């Protein structure tokens, strides 16, 4: 009799082998995404206990959002954070901390180490899924396994995606969702089952995007609606199905935005300066990113200062694929024209979002050529929340990139397609600059442990207050008189289980922030200190604390730590991370 365990093991191995063979294209392209991440950031970035490389730029904001959320009880809205920017509070969404991931990990928080991050693994996953989703679309278009690998690798080397990683915008790295929806719009729907499957995937992507970032959602949702329109035009299903799909997509996004706190938690969603963070008309051929050029061969073109948000360089490989695809499309124009029901909805949506990316001030090489302020004025309250309009070039970007790669599979002779794709990938790989400016750099080490004096002072207290506060959002709203290195004190407050009154968020309710800051000034000047609060004062305001009877102040690094000698009646248990 053969042993049971080896037999079961053999079955498992056979199942795994069959799965790998059946999905060799997407899995191989996913491997390309993994290799690309390791080449750029190195394996250390996948270590969830390593925080030092995240102590910079916007990474620190996102990291602190997750860390403080760990000390919070779950309540409505989901992802609410009372302990950061206390007593104003904020949400995971406004910390750009990827709410779905944080909510998924929250039940296991007590099992995780105090220093734990998911930013590195998330960005790696985005590159992996970028390759896998592109290859999956290519497979549905009839590509061979090697062709699927080529398409996946070509989309992995998208400068627009890699630039977002270098800018510390990990929540905005979920480009694979845009790629997948663009692909669903291009894939043939042969019967009702495939049409239902596409609508179901689109709904799932809308749910996913709503818990990742509003900007990603604002691109995924219109692409999902384009798919509903395409399905209605092709009549694979009764018209009620795509109509219902469109209504459900919109409804689900609005409900999740409310449940996750994007709606109803701040009074002003607008960010101001709409028109500055736009895309230039030559964005697809301008390799200049935030600080560096992403091409080894093409020179940077002029642009306005904040138009790095509209960065959309395709890369020489994709530009070659686009040029070859246009030639093939002209040659086979009658054949392509017969696919208008499939191409027109996604094309109109991508062009519409691309037009919005240009904003109210349309520029060519940084020079203003058209002012559309009057056009946007009636709807400014609705477009201001998306002031970084240049990002909305991404759907058109991926329609051109993925569409041209698929055209090289479908239109030329089968013997020519692999050579064209391989040439495009070689050009892209040689052109895209992955130099030192894009590596995972170490930041200043503010994630240091609290001093013994700080630990002793924190016993029995609930709050750590920076005075004056440093509270602001992306539009500069808030109170900005306090130290800019507030991150170190926020991290220590997290470790000690204290709330913290300062920080940076995506959106801030200034109508609440200003009264808090002014009220804190009034209380301290009036000698009203909270015995459950530990105050950190800048030296210039130390005299205000010393004038209060019963206050003890000691120097803590470059600040002064002040407490009211009257301690709380009984020590309070610190929240454990």
C-alpha cells in the first residue's frame, strides 16, 4: 500500500503544476514585475519591519496613518483615527494609508511588531499585478505565452508607474486596475457569460479602488461605465444588465466613500490651485519627471513647475509600438472600423479624462496656449478636489500603451508579431532610466525610541501636544507655527500609546483647526494646562509654561518637555501596538 501523505503531496504538486502551465503567461509577467521591484528597491524594502527608508517625503505621512490606526478602536467611519491630529482627528483615507490594507491587517495588529509597514510589499504587489494583468489581457486577445510575457514586461516598464513609486505615492501605484479595465474594454465579448464576467470584474475593481485612493477611483469608475456602454452597444446582454451595472458601480463607490470617511468628515474637499498641477500637451514624449529624467536618450522638454503631476512619458519602446500600430491600423482601417462599438466608449472616456488632465490652463512645452477658466468656473467646486488633474492622463496613457502592444499581436502576420514586441521591449528596457534617483533611499532616522525621561513623563498621561502645533494639508491650510520635524514626536507618541496633536493630511477641516490652535494658545497663556497632557514647547514659547505655577519643564532634544506637577490620580494603561 502506498503511503497516503506522498499520494496527497503528489496530487497537490500535480495541481500546482497544472495551474502554472495553464497560467504561464500572467505568472511569468508577474515574475518580471517582481524582478523589476527587486532591481529598483532591493529585497530589503520587502521587510515589513524596516521603516528607515520610509522616513522621507510622503511615505512618512502614510506610515504614521497606519501606525496610529493600530492604536484606535474600530468605529464609524471605517478607518477613523482620533489619536493623530488630536482632537481634530482624521481618517486612513486622508492619510493616503490604503484603507483596505490597513483594515485587513487591523485584527492582527496585536500579533505584529510595533515597527511594521506594508508600503514596500504593496508597491511590489502593484508591479507584480501590472505585469500579470497586462499578460492576462494579452492572453484573452489570443497571444502566445511568450507574447504575453513581452506585453507584461513592456507595461511593467511604464515610467508613469515607476515615477509614482519614486515620488512616495504608493496608493497611486495601483495602475494595474486601470490597465485591467482598459483591457476589459478591448477584449472581445463572445457571449453573455463573458459579458457578465467583464461587468463583474469591473464592479470588483470599483470596490477595490474606492478603498485605495479617490484619484484611482475617479479613473476606474468612468472606465467601468465605458465597459457598461460597450456591453449595451454590443447587445450580448439585455440592456437592463449594463444599465444596472452602471448604477451599481456609481452607488457602491459613493457608499464606500461615505463609509470610509472620504465624504462627510471634512467641510472642504477642494484643494485650490487647480490648473497648476496639470499635464502638458507633450506629456507623452517628455521624459522629465519630478526631479529626474526617465529617459537615457531623449532630452527633457520645458514644462511648468508643478506639471510633474502630469508626467506621462511612454518610453521609446511604447512609442515605437504606437508608431507601428498606427501604420497597421491605417492598413486595416475597414477591419478596425467594424469594432467601433468596442473602441468608441473607452476611447471617449480616455480622451475626456486626458482633456481634464490638461486642466483650465492648456500648455505646450510649458507655454500657455489656451485658458479655459471660464469653462471650468461653474463646476469648480467639483473639480477642485482633483486639483492634481495631470494624473488623469493615465487612462489615455494605458490605452495607447496596452492598445498598441495588442495591435502588434492582432494585426501583423503571426511570424512578425513576436519580433515587433521584442524590439519594443528592448527599446523600452534600454531607454527607461532606473538610476540612483529612484532607489529606496534612507531618510533621517526619526524613528528612534523615546528617551527614559519621556517614557517616565508619559506614564498616566493620554496626550502629547506639540506647542505650537504643526497642522497642515496639501493646500497649506492649518496652523504651521510648530516644528517641521514633528514626525519624530508622532512616532514616539505612537510607541507610548499617546495621542498627538500635529501632522500632515491630504485634507484638513480648517474651520476646526484654526479654533483649536487659537484655543490652545489662549489656554496656555491663561495657565490652563491639562494634567493628562505632556507638552513639547519650542524654546521661544517656554516662558509661557514657566509662568504657570506647578509646571515642571526639562529639555528634550531641541524642545522643552513640560508637565503639570499635579499628576493624574491613577496611571492609565497605554494602548499596545
